[in-house]
C-alpha cells in the first residue's frame, strides 16, 4: 500500500454478496471479544447525538492489533426516510491501516449494522436461550428483524414466528421471509400476542424516546430469552424486574451513557464477561433472560474486518 488511492470501495450490495453466514459473524465477534479481553483490541464507547425529529446519530471506533486495522463507523437513523423511499438507517465505515493510518476501505454501513447486531444477539443467545427454541416473537419488523430471523433460524430449531409491527409492508416481508425458510408465520394481533409463549423475543422498534412503552416483560414465559436491540425503549420500566437475568453489551459504555437502558443494579454481566466465562451464566428453564444492548465498536470492527478479509483475501 503506497497511499490513499489504494483503498477499496465496498458498498452494501458488495458486502451482501459475500454471503457471510450468521454463524461466521458470531464467531468473528467472539474472536474479537477474546482479543479485547487479551488487550489486543482497543475500543471507545459508542457516541450518540439525538438532534431532534426522531433522528439518532452515532459513531464507533475500534483498533485491532492482530488485524492491524482501525474501524470507524458513522450511522444516522432517520425515521422520515421510508416516506421518501429511502432506508431508515444509512451511514459509512472507514477502515484504516492501524499502523500508518492509510485508508484501506470505504464500506457501506447498513449491512454491517444489521449483521453485527444480529451477531451480538447470536453470541448472547448461544449461552442464554433455550437450545430447543421453536418460536420467535418479533416486535418491530424492519431490517433488524430480518437479520435476527436469519441468525436464529440457523442456530435453533425454529418452527414458527409471530410478528407485530406498525408497518404492514415490513411485517408482511418478514412473514414471507420466514415462510420461504419453511417456517409457520403469522401476524400478531397485539404486542402481547407476539410475546405469548415465545421462546425468543426480538424487539427492534425505531430508536425514538418519544414512544410510550408498551411491552410487559412479565408476560414472557419462564425460560424465554429477549434480544432487546432498541435500548429497551418499548419495554415498560416497571416490568423489567420480571427478567431474572439482564446482560448488556458493555459496562463501560453503559456507565458513560446519560440515559440508561435498564437499572444499573439489575445488570448481571456484559457480553465480554458472558463470552469469556467471567460471568458463568447459562440457560435456565425457570428464568427469563434479556440481552439489552446499544451496539458496540467491537461488533462493528469484527464485521468490517471479516468482510474486508473475505472481499480482499490476503490484504
């Protein structure tokens, strides 16, 4: 590499074409967790700005010694975009050489955001969800629901899904995707109906604090696992005590965040503690478990590094 002109451009379409499996993504995240625990992956807490009109803007930064890579991601959630015929989430990723700072790649951020979010949930679910899970309840039916469907359908013996969402088009697309996998799929008449009897629940509503909470954790059956990708915005705060175990993605990041996802004294572990065994948690059929997360730089790093390695073998 001799200069900035040597970088590669990988739009979302190119990243999707790599056909990286959810299992490979989860494995890459677990490897990144091990690198972080060993002091070879350095991350900054996620930063976020809410400038109004429902917009949510965030960035992440991570530097990996083994991959010799620095990854920076900037993403904007724009709730008004679908009305304009645009994706609600858009952004970009810069991958730099960690030693020289030279630009190695510019990537689309949509695929990475979807794949790494489902990958983070996948890592937690490997340890906390019922290995025999057959039913998923979806609250929110957009991009994250689609990526979680693909991840969990490949990791558990899923037979059926129930989906509740405000947008009929997204809901119907999710149901059709599930049916294409050979799963039974139905629209839930209410949020409570989506939670009822579900082994796994995925909540992924729009990141908008003006939403009035409406999900009751007490309706989950014992042994249920909830992947909460939306900062717990739709969950009734007074019912979060129904979760016997709550895991988050990163303690340091959560402590630095002005608005907490869950009461700090309810946090049993973060993802690094869970994946390394520092917190020996496992599925318990008598306990309801939640993985609530903001998204961490480690996940973006793992996804971008894996994609770059697949797209440009040998560097």
